[in-house]
C-alpha cells in the first residue's frame, strides 16, 4: 500500500495483468504462479514471502482468485489507482472473449457438428471437475480431522439430496470455523 | 429491473464463492438455473464447458455470458461488476489489515473449516453435470442413457487421474471423440 505510482508503473501494471489474464488457462492458482513470475522474478516489485501471503489472502477471500490477487497486487504496487488499473486489466480479456462467444453461441449450439463436439466436451468437463474433487477431497481426508470429514459429508447431502441453499451451507461452515478458531484459541491460552 | 436482478445475483455469487473458480460453480448453478431460470441445465453445462476452455475466472466468464444473453452488453457489464464488487471491498480491507498487522492465523483456521464444505459443493455440481451428460435431463431409463457420453467420461477420468493429462487437451479429445463417433454411428 504505497500509492506512489507514476503513469509508467500503472501502464506496466495494466499491460502485465492484461497479458497474464488473456493467456492463463486453468484457474486462480495458475494465475498466481504467473503473477509471481512477473512481479517477483521479473519486475522485483514484490518479494517472495509477501507474494505467498498475498496468494493466501487471495484464496481465502470471497470471489475469483485472479481478481482478488489483482486487487492485492494493485494496491501494493500503485495504491488505489493501481488497484483499479490492475482489476480492469484482469477482467477485460474474459469479458471480451465471452462477449464474442455468447453472440455466436445461439448459431453455434444449433449447428449439429458443434453440438456433437460440445456434448462430447461436457463428458470431459465432468471428468475434470470430479478429478479436482478427488484431489481436494483427498486433501480433506488427509487432515484426519473428523470434524472436517463430517462437514464434507453433511454439506454434500444437504446440497445434493435436500437442495439446501448453497449460501446457507457456506455460512454454516464459516460460523463453525469461527467457533473452532475461538475454542482453539482459548485452549492455547489455557495451556 | 432485470439489471438489478443480474447485479444482485452475481453479487451473491461473488460474495459467497470462497476458494476459487470451482467454488463459484454451485453458486452460479443455484442463481442462474434454479432461482431465475436464465439458463437451463444444458446451457449451464455448455457455459461451464466454454468457461473451462477460455482464460479468466469462471465467475467473470459466467457473468459475461449470462449478462449478454439476458440483457445485452450492459447486462454483461453490470453482472461482471456485481461479481467483483464484494472482492473490491473485502480484499481491499484485508490488504489494509495485512500491511498493518501481517497476521493471517484466524483467517487460515476459518478457511480450514470452509474447505470441506466447498469440496462437497463442488462434488455436487460436478455430479449434476455428469447426470446432465448421462441423461440430458430425461428420467433414468436404460434407453435414455447416453452410453457414449459415459464411456468418454470414464476414459477422460482415467487419463486425468492416472496419467495426469492436461485438462484442456482431454476436453478437446472428448469433443473430437464424440464428433467422430456421432458421424460414424
């Protein structure tokens, strides 16, 4: 949060974000790696440890990881203006690409060949998502925390079988997290 | 009115998706398919497919796609703004706190409890997409079952899990495979 950005720095920030956002496939974690390469290794604007903390913050905050990381890096490099420039650079590529696609989608999806390809790709998407779920689920099981496994099972049943609103499930888990954090904190004090 | 609805829906998606792109998916499904019927399940599945194939966060991609289809370019801009607005406030605040105190431990422990719930939500969304592939929204009978789709899913899953293939490559192969089989059979 230094806010001492000149036009040159802002322009560099904007075009770096634009470039990273336009060419990064594969979600928030990938984009953070690219940002590290650019801002830590390339431009030396941010140090290694700080970038790790920023990554943790970007992942723990609500919203898209890429946008969150852009906000953090933007503030750090150029204050408020840096943040604005950085966010615009990040959302411009997906905004443009998806706009173009949605205009053609109607014509696109009624074409029988395209429909066949899309339909086949849906199988692939289902596999990609469930592969990610296996990785993440394994991570939860490895923590060997009974509470976390119960949370996972209950949350799944609530949303899949009972159609409970997703927002309530997240709020409930968040509240549980706060309670756990507070009780652990107390235990820590007693010990 | 429609702009307000789009803004409000995507604001909720931005506010409650914690843990990256896949975490936004169940929320987008809830808002866009179930609450407002802006897309049917088949269009939603196409949207996720397109979002996977293109750069950018799933939430921003979805906001643009749904916004344009419902209310043109202004709709896309408003939906996108809605989905990044919570981040703008919350992350800016966190940045401030971080540079003041450099402490993240409470946040980390809250995150630890959220993670299993988010995994469960992603699993549920993934399975509903698989059901969409298998049945296309029809009821469960042998005749309705899309066997080619299920076979492609099984092959893709093995390629990803066992052989760690690139997801985009696997998706493209599934698309090509289905086109080829569709033309041959």
